[in-house]
C-alpha cells in the first residue's frame, strides 16, 4: 500500500502546475467564447437593421448589390459615420468658439433627423430649443441605438463599426 501512495503523491505533485495552467487557459477560452457570442449578437443586430432599412426605403423590393443613395438622401452608413464624427467634435469643441459649437450642433441635429427618417423614429428636434432640445437629443440617440445604429465607440476595441 505504501509503495502505491508514494508514486501517486509524486504524480499529483508533478501534475499540479499543469492543472493551474489549464485553469488559466480555461479562463481565456471562456473569454473568447463570450466575445464570439457578443460578435454574433452584434451581427444579428446589424442584419435586422439592414432589413428595417430596406423596408424603410421606398421603391426597393429586392436587396441591391451595392446601395445607391439618392441625391437628397445619403446612405445610412454615411449618416452613421457623420453622427459618430460630429459626436466626437461636439464633445471636443468646448474650448472652441461658440459659433463653431453651434454649427457642429446644427449639423449633428440634422444628421439625427436624417437617421430618424431612415429608421422611422419619431423626433421633434426642429421644434425645440434649450434644455428641451438637449433632452430630445438624448431620447432620439437612445431610440436610434435601440434600432441598431452604432453612434459611439463600440465593444472592447474602442472602434466604431
């Protein structure tokens, strides 16, 4: 019996570092799986957004191979990119002039209205001013995000998609 206990104890002692390494790697594998699930969820969200946008565009019955923005209506991807750019600018213009800040805010509000028309989200940005306009802007941003539009930095990498 003693002859069997000693080799088993040595084997357990030798396997302990391997068990610790497996636990560390398992944590990494779990993180990777969670990230992949989040990516799939984001992909499904984007596909749903595309379907909603296709329904929102008048006269479109089948999905085109390449989106063609109309002369008065830019593509939703362009609107989203403008919103992200203007969103960064409006947060960074606090030290700039009030004229520059007002121009950025007008452009931002106009792009919000365009995105709302594309996604059929009700908005009242043109009718309001002051704190009411700020509250409506936040509400509209939340509605657009809920509809699947990415307005800010996305996911872990900090890059907007």
